[in-house]
């Protein structure tokens, strides 16, 4: 296999075009000082790092919470007194020195785990990070369309996080009604401890978060649609960009509906309206509410909630597609099919929301349609899986950490996706609803899988972010441990679910039906603890590598074709020192005509031009 | 942007004003005539009124977006990127409204069944008569 | 005439990177590169996508409105509810809201004119038409304030109370004698210092919900003997002298005596919530218009060579507010 010889600097100088960027930004006052460079930065690469590191902090907090409630589930008899310094009054220590977790706080932990992981980690931390990092670099733009709004997007997210974090320290505890915040627990301040100030702060935090998503999303869409470099047609964009574009569109269209629902909830809480509340007794007292419907909230929530699942998984799919292709040294199989399946998934995600509510009292007639639409999602998903596997087939695979995580993503997406077909059937859902089967399904398919996509992205683009590699040995330990550990945690949960073990319960040992699952729960808890510490290993690897990692020697360490690898190793403001590169080919010319890889900036050869003409 | 001259585009605006005003008047007229406020004894069928009013409103929306917001003069891709996503709401409207309708039907059914139980119990069960029911029957 | 707005921002704004100056400097195919595929500046595109997301917020509210309305057996009849007009007029169905709609349409028209004057770089024209737009917006808000005040203080509709509704079945209003004949006791009582007459079933607690009244219209005319059909509107009259709602008695075809009940409270809460949210958009639109008006007057946009694009962007927002009103008008006032 030969190697194409090219010199980016010459190519960009000759083929690219001069936008006079550096004439306007000579000396660049916008990132000269410490504050404008590292804190209120408007550079997309810095904002990406801010999203990533904030997301990692939240991931540690959210995962730490899951360890606490897993301890409760796995070892309900054992003392948690050692957590007293951390949790304070939420641990009661009896005379014998046995500490027990307050049941209300167990619910708060479950709720916060869900909210934090879904919104702060897998939405902001994943698409926030990689959309920011890769969109301008891969479409060939100097920065986002509006760097100012991009900066604000991060700071709205940050503020949302601060509010949520503060709510953890309320004397009544944070919101404890589940991450979906169904009424009446969310709509009546007196419904439970966390429904008062905790819920108010939860709503405030989420509204700010939505502002952040919208500011980011509008920016991403505009940048992709309007700021592509010369020659970067839509059909030459890498699949990452397609995924980020569609993700941003999903967020743009679905988050506003969540805001609608949250505003209506706030009215029910504060002004005594009855949008989501009908006749209800609380503490023996009949309330004035009449005529509303809690199911209406569920409809509005899941109109966001289901696209949200794809907001989480699509970026991971995009990252995986790119990493698989680069490290298999093969063009992605079925590029257009990949794009169309992303579009199909995005479209379908808006018409299937009520499959989360089969057991909430949705009209069974309308459920039929939701079942059919839901099952159709299997088609584009299967197309993607087939294409990933076909990309791997016969590839010259480099088993680096990034690639391992990308392959792991495919594995998890298959295992988690298959159980989705069970749950999408309204009839089977009667048995499965709100059991650990559901927990296992969505954790594998959109929790762990999205994390794997994210890890693949981090290991792959770390050299772009920091000019250094992450430690490969630690990366592989991280992969194998997490891969085996994740299955060890979630595989048994399918059995628990099929036996009818309900989720969100504080303890099971006093139910005769479920008490024999005690050891299985212990096993899951132990696996979860091991996986948690493996993630700490990753975090250590990440931060140590920023300063101590192996330096990147060339601009294009992975031999990739996309534009980000034509920028200087230590990223500069404006991304390219001189001209903006022009693009001549799609992003997946690997192994073409016996050449290992041909970057997008390399002009077509005479032979290629002839072939292109023949096609027309 | 538009290829119209300043004078022409000015005309378009005032034409737009008249169109929107006339449509609004038409809508109100349909609402009032249809319910017999204007001509004694004349009522339009409800479905016809709904079709007319929804149709006119959609036309008004189209007119505002395409003329006043200049969507007509934008690139087709831009127009489609804004208009097509609105199509996602069609199924939402169908599903939400049919859900609302089904809540109504169920509440009515429950109320009916509740009423039936009280009336039927003494008759159906014959011998088993609650003292409370006897009191109510008197 | 320089009508082409595709040439935008050459003068950099503080804190922004500017791509725009290279975007049009290259020739080529429609998307051969170096040109904006959508031939619009990033600011205008962002405004469009923001409006798209805002449309989904409103869609969320309006679809929730539809679902709740479909779930109610009866619903207030709009031309019965919205029939007041300033100057103490009543019985003018939908006239006032038509005026409000005209005000909003007019302010949209003046906004388009402002944008057009911006395209020909006529600063005085922009200022004149924007000023008219601001006045139109303020007038609409004033109308809305009057309407809300009437709804709350005159008609008695609040977020938790709604005296309007429509009948589920047909019936005939009863006279006092007919009610007594059906076994009710007549009670004449001093309430809040005024004498009130109502009817109550013997042995039933004398509280507001259990009282029956003879049907009167707003002006105190007795309406007994009049009959009505399903879907016909009614209003539980609020008696301003007794401070009581007067649920009137009627007889259904099967002979049972029923009373008019309060309408679905969702009507009031949805009305105030959605028109309030729209009004908030109008209000913030007026504020933005004023800020941009000041900037126009200061000559800020005149120095940019983008034909007052900022005016065009706020114009998009302003038309969107009008667009939302089309649907608010449809679902609250017409249907």
C-alpha cells in the first residue's frame, strides 16, 4: 500500500482561500489574557474543553450517587455509617452503630443520578464537547458562527449546574420524584420533601440548561449549514458533522416543548392552576385542583424525552463511525445510507414518544400507532449496525483505545437495541414496564453506549485537544474493565426485570418474591464499584496526559483524512494560520487506488477526475 | 433578496396589509354569521366553520411568513430547513387531541357507571340491600 | 437601488469573529465553496432557527390547550365570553379582539416598511416606521391589559375560576314557583348587607354550592321560561350586590332539575397563560425595538454596510409575534 505525499502547508496556501482573517485579528486581543483565554473564552476549542471537563466532574458526581444507591440495594443490611461525613443527616446511625440511608434521600439520589447523567453529562458533556471541538475544525471554519453566543451557551450550562449542585444541599433535599419529574410529585410543593424548594431549583436549573442547549444548537446548525469551507458540500461532510447537525436540530425542536411543560408545572405549583392536576387528596386534605391531566405532562415531557435519547446517542454514533473508519483504514461502508438512517432516526424520534407511557393510561388505540412507529426505528438502527460491521470487515484494524471503545459501542448498541424491540411492544411492556429490564435496556443502549462513543472520541481527539496522547496501556485497561464490567452490571438486570423486580425501590429483601435476588444485587453492586474506580483511572489518565502525555510529533498522527488534522498541533485561534483549506473529496478516501489515505484537501488526480466524469 | 424595486415592494406591503385585514374580517364574519349573530336563523354547520377558519388562519400564517418575513425570497434550502420541521407537529396534534378526547370519554363513562351502580344495586342484588341505600331510596 | 442584503457585516462587531467578509469575495457555483449556501448572514439564520424553536414552545402550549379542551365535556363559547368593548359596551362579540388583531397587523406592516427603508439606507425612514411599530406594539399591549382587566374584574375569569361554560344537554330555565313546586325551600337572607333570594333542598346544608337561583342575564332580566340546546353558552352571573355567584336552575327534558355549574377552570388558566406568554413576547419585542431604534438613531447601523440588517432581524421576530397571534386568535377566539 502506497502513501500519498502531500504537504498541507503548500496545499492550503495554493488551493485554500484567503479570508483576510488574520488581517482583522492581528495579535488577537480575544485570547490574550488568562481570563479571556481560559475562562470567558470565545474560542470553540477552549469551550469544548470546558464542556468536557465540566461534564467529567458531573459524571463523577452522578456515578458516585449511583454507587451509594447501589450499596443500599446490594447490601441493605450493612452499615452505611462511614458515609455520614459525606451525607450528614441523610444517614441515621442507630445505637448499634448501624447507619441507614434515609429512604427519601435514596429517591433523591436516583433522581439526581438520572438528571445529571442525561442532561449534564450525556447532552452537554457529549454533544457540547464534540460539536464545539469538531464542527468548525471539520467543516473548515475559523470558529462558530457566533463565538459570543457559544461562550454564553457554556456559561448558561455552568449556571444550570451550579443551581442543581446547590439544590443538593437543601435541608429538604434535592428533587426526589424521578428525573422525569411527573406530576403530582413535581406539581405539588407539599407532595414530598424534595417537591418544594428542590423542585423549584430543578426547574430553574433545567430552564437555564435549555437556554444553553438552544444557544449551542442554533450555533451548530448555522455553522454547519452556512460556514462550510470551499468544496465542503453536504455529501462530503464527515459523519460526525452529520450527527452533530441532526442532534442540534433535535435539541432545537424538542427542548422548547420541555420548557412548555416546565412553565405549566410552575403555574400549577405557584398559582393554583390545574393543567396537570385533577382531583387529589394529600395528607387527608382535598385540594382545589380539578380537571387537569398528569398524563398530559407525560406526553409533553416525552415529546422532548424521546428525541433526547437520540440527542445523546447520535453524537456517539457519529464519533464511532469516524473512529471505526479511521482505525480500520477503510472508507465507512454505506456513507449515504448512514446519513439517511440518521435522518430517519431523527424523524421517527418525534413520533414515538408515547411508547414510554403504555402503562400510564394512554388510549390503547393510539398505542398501536406508537408501537408500529417504534418498531420501525429498528430498521435504520440495523442499517447503521450493519454498516459499522461491514466497515470493520476486512479492515486493517488498529486496536488502539479509541478503536476498542468504538467497537464496544457497536456491541453495546446491539445488545441494548435488541431489548428495545421487546419494550416497544405495548403488550410485552405490560410485564416489563418499570422493571429492571427497562433499567438494563436504556443503560446499555444510551447510557453505557453513549459513554463508549464519548470515550472513543476522547481517546481519538485528545491529540487534537492537547497536543499529546493519552496513555495507551491505561486506555486498554480502562476499555476491557469497563466493557466486561458494564455487561456484568446490566446483564443480570434483565433477569431481575423479567422476574418483575420493579425499579426505584429502596430495598427488596422484605419482599418474599424478590428476596432471593439478594446475591445478584450484591454482584451488580460490586461490579458497579469496580467500574466506577476504572473511570477514576480514566480521569487520572486524562489529566496526567494533558501535561505528561507523549507529545504528538506530526499534525496527523492517526493518518486521518479530515480537516482538523491539517491544523497546527498546538491549536491556534482561527484554526489555520494562513488560508482556509479547500476540500476536494469526501472524508473517507482510505485505501483508494492502493493509497493508504488521501486527505480531503488533496485535489483529485487526473484519473479520479476522469472517473468522476464517467459517472455523470 | 427580492428583485422588486422600492416602489414595487412598497405596493406589495400595502397589498399584504389589505389581504391580512380582509382575511381577519372574513374569519370573524364566519364565526359570527355561522352562529346566527348577523342573519337571524342562519347557522353554518360547525365542521364548515372550522374548516373555513382553520384554512384561513393557515393561509394568513403562510402569507406572513412568505411575504412579510421574506421567506419567498430566501434560498429554498433555508425555507425548507424552517418549514419542514413544523411537519413534525402534525402527528403530535393528532395524538394529543385524540388523547384528550379519550380522557373525556373515560371520565364520562366512569361517571355513567358510577351513577348506574347506585341505581341498580337494590334491583340487581335483590336481597342484599344496604341500610344506607334504603335511607336514600326514601 | 441597492436591494441586495446578501452583502453583510464588513465592520466587525466587538467580540465577534467575522467570516462574512470572505464569504462573498469568491466567485463560483452555488455551492462551489466560498459562498454562503443559504445566501443569508449567520445572524439572520440564527434568528430563523431561534424562531423555529420558539414556535415549538408555543406549539407545546397550544397542543396542550387542545388536549385539555378535548378532554372537557363542555367549553366556554368564545363569542359569548369575549363580547365586551371599551366604554361599557357588552354584546359586541369578538369586535374588540378584531381591533387588537388589526393593531398587530398594522404594526407588522410598519415593520416591513422600516426594513424596506433600511434596504435603501434611509435612516429617517427607518426611524419613522420603527417608531410607528413601537406605538403599535404598545397599543396592542394596552388592549391586552384592558382585556385582562375586563376578564378578571368584570367577567370574573381568573386562573382558578371560570363562570363561563356551555350546556351539555337541552333544558328550560325555571321560575321561582316551579323550583318551589319541585320541593325546594325558598330562602331570603341577608348576604353582605343585601337581601338575596335563592332556593335550597330541605335538609341540605345552606352553602353557596347548594343554592339554586332563578336565571337572570347580565342586566338582571329574568330569563325563566327560555330554553336552550346542547353547546349553547351560559354564564354563571356574579351578583355584585350580594357578592354571590348565582347558579341558575333549569329543567331537562326528562324532568330533573339541574343547575349551571362553573366552567372548566382550564379555560381561564390557559387563556391567561398563553395570551400572557404571547404578551410577554410582544413586550420584549417592544423593548428590543426601542433599543434598536436608539441604535439606528445613533447612526450605528448606518455605518455598517449591511443595509440595516439588525432592523431586519428584529423584524423577523416581530412578524413571528404576529404569526403566533394568528393561532392564538384562532384557538381562543374563533373556534
